[in-house]
C-alpha cells in the first residue's frame, strides 16, 4: 500500500511504567503480520473511555461499555482484520472467550479486560484463532513496544500513528503516549476508530473520564474523512500511576490543569494523524467557523463543509470554488444569512456580504490550494460561536481502496 503523502515519521516514545506489550499473529486475514495486541497493566490502573454512538456496535464496544463504569483495568486486547461487528451471538461468544482467556493468562477478573476489534464488518471473529492469538501475545509480553503495538492494530492505515505529551504533576514529570489507527470510515460521533492512551500519572477514574470526554469533544469528534461513523470506534485511556506523582482526583489537585492540557494536546495530535492518513488523501484541510450563534452551531456548519464531497473534490483539484463552501453552509440547517457571510482560503478573503470581494485575485488562493495543507475560513456574522474541524480531500484513491476493501 502506498504511504500517504501526508505521513509523518513515527515519533520517539518513552516507555510507560506499568505497561507491558505483546503482539502475535492470529491470521484473521491471509497475512503473516501481527494482528493481535495484548497489553498488561499494573494493578490499580485507572481506565476511562468513549465509544461509538453507532446503533450497530460490535460486541467489543458493548463489553467496553459494560466494564468502563468500574474504572479499573488489567488488560487490553485488540484484533485487526476483523471488526466482529454485526455478527450476532457467535460474535459475542467469541469476544467473551477471548476476554476470558486473556483474564486467565493475566490472573485477573474478566471485567478488568478491555477489548476492541477492527476490520471487515459482518464476519464473526474466529474463536479458535482469537484465543490462540491472545495466548501467543501473552507469551510475547514484554518483548513488544509502542511501534509494534501500533503496527498490530492497523488495517488500511498506510503509516503507524502515535504521539507523545508530558506534564508536571506535583513536581513529578508524567508521560502520556497515544497510539491510533484509522484511515477510512471516519466521521466519529465520539472517537476515531481505535485509539489508546497510556500514562504513568495517577488519576482517579471519574476525573479521567471527565477530561477524556472534554478532550474528545475538541479532537476526535472534530475530524472526518468520509462522513461514515464506524461500528467499532473506541478510545480508551489507561493511567498506571507508575510515575509516583500525587493522584489527580479533581481540578483542585496539583497538576490537574497541566495534565488535562497534555491529554487534550495528545488527542489533537492523534486525531490529525488519522486525517493525514485519510484513504486516498493528498491534502489536510482545516475548517474554521466563527460568528455562529453558538459553538454547537459552528461545529455543525464546519462539519457540513468538511463532509461535502463537492468541497473535498474541489480542494483535491486545486479549484478555488468558494461557491461550494456557500452551498455547504446553506445546507447545514443552522442560522446563517447570505449577506453576512464571509469566506477565506488561507489568509485570502474571497467573498463577503453575499458576494465576491471587489478586485478578487485568485492567484494567491490557487497557490495556497496547491500546498498539502489547506485552510478554509467562514465567518457567519451571527454571534460569537466558534469551531475548528479537520478533514482531507476526496480523490480517486478513496474509491480504489474501498472498491477493493474485501478482496
């Protein structure tokens, strides 16, 4: 598979205390690569997560939802190549069997195991392969690293995606590492495909849940590749406490602000990496909307622009067709008035007060659209609401990848 032209190098990542990694090949598809990830967490590790709002979730998503309220984790199991979604009782039985096997291997309760699967929808997870795969990954515990873990969870990804942030908590430096997979079926109604965050900070589960939800709202829920929300979207954060910093229990705790900011920064990095690997993408597009009646309205307008095939194909072709942006604003169903609307590409204002700007010169806009990163700005002139979302262009490559996805 051709690597995305928007790919970035895999970062240097610190080890996270209390995290042991193992990968193995279950053979969910005819390949020899690792496709099962098992991570063992130190006792007492806190967990929080957000999952898809799809009404057709996988059994793994359902199990995460059932187990998240207890707030503690000892293990994570991820399968790549088979999403196990829309697979009925057989799929749930296979997921339960794999989770029970992982729990037995790690010597913990089954509800301390968190699971995720990604790949083709409608094919039941092969139970024997799933159990054998997690058993082999357990035998490899400690031999794996974040690079191997990232590679093991990928499907149509063209490059491994990870990020790093840090914060001071009570005078102690804590580290945060995130890995993520996602390339297509990206229009998360909570999170982006599969993303996993690990930190050696000590964080009370309820507070971790609150700050992850807030970070998600400004990162994973602000990206789109193709307007399609996955049945498997899951983001989980695990806090081992291995750094020895004071436990963060709420906003009054030492370092709480710094840690929350680091978490949001990490989520933002990961979210944009997914868009950079959008199927067939050649351009990263940032859409900023200002002047909406409120932030929620601004977000809906921004997503209408970002999800428009006409806008995305115009950007792919380097066409400064601001009329398509007008169309996307108008169809969003949000408060807007033609004669208050202003549109920019990059730093160039192209339209305002319901018409093209006097003396409009398309040359600087064409130069901006020729680059690999494009900015679209919209001011509705209605209020103070703001939003920022990210998407990518829509090219023939997207069709080629998805037309051949199951073959």
